[in-house]
């Protein structure tokens, strides 16, 4: 009776290890989803305003820790743009500060006066992902609020933008700001139910036990077959 080749054994062990690692990773992912879902239903305590320069800088990657933080930032507007959403035009301006430049979603109203000292209060927002990678109807209209779209015109751009709820020092006419200062933090919904994610964790990790059982059983059976084959081969 012919025993298994070395290649067969290598394939068996590698396949088993890949399955165990994959099922473990899927279980971990579902466990994190369950934790995220549990955290998302808790009331979120808002944090007081902080200077933008304390938590964000040019070249820094945007993270969930910065998202929706209330910030203040001072500087001068150096360029005006706008976006159109559902037929409504909203003013977007580029604010130059001592530590870099950042886009500001101001709201509905007149374009900002440039080269005036202003102080903005707002929420730090991640770059928009909707829209195309080019301006739509002219050099001043942005398809989405993302510094990538103006990277060729300006340097030292910060990632993301500030959604304003207050503006001090500008002589422009009154704005209908994009946010109100007392607006609650947006709720980040995680799909599914808590028990559903936990059930998937149990399922994926039970599959790990099944793979280990079948792996060990196959090894044991093959060894028995090999032991039975040795006396037979010796009598030939």
C-alpha cells in the first residue's frame, strides 16, 4: 500500500493552517463589529473646543479620533469655492493658518472676504468621498469637499475640512452656517444586531475546532495506514 507523498502532507498542513487563520480572523472581525455596535448605542459626551493645531497638522492622516471634534482655527481666507447639493449652493473657503491651510464648509450665503483675519468654530470633518475627482462646472465649483481637488493650486493643505458653526472677524454678510453649535454628534450606525455578530463569532470559531479535528483525524488515519502498509511491504 502506497503512503502519501511529502507534497500531499505539505498541502494538508498548509490548507489546514490557512483555514484556521482565516476563520480566526473572521471571528475577530465579528467580535470587533459587536463591540462597535455596542459602543454606537451609548450616548456620546461631546468634547469642548480645542485649537485645531493641537490635534491636527499638515500631512497627518485623518482618524476616527479627530472626526467630528469641535475645533477653533484662526487665519485668513485665501480662496473661495462652492459645492451644490440637492440644488443648494454652499460656500467653501480655503483658510490659511500659520500651520497650513484647510478647507472650511461655511454654509449658505455670500463668499468670504479674502485676506481678513477670522476665527472659525466648527467640527473637523473627514474628506468627502462622494463625487468625481474633478471640478464640475467651473474652476470655483467643487464636486466634493476634498483638498485633493485643489492640491495642484495650493500647498501645505491639511486633510479633511472644518464644517463651520461660527465665524468671527469677517465683514461678509450673515451666513446660514452648515451646522449649529449645539448640534448633536452624528450617530455612526453599525449594521446588524449585537447578538447576530456574537453568533457569527461562535460559528467561525466552531469551524476552527472542526478543521483542527479533521486535521488531527486525517493525520492519525494516515499514520495507521502507513503502519499497516509496512508489514505488507516487508513480506514481498
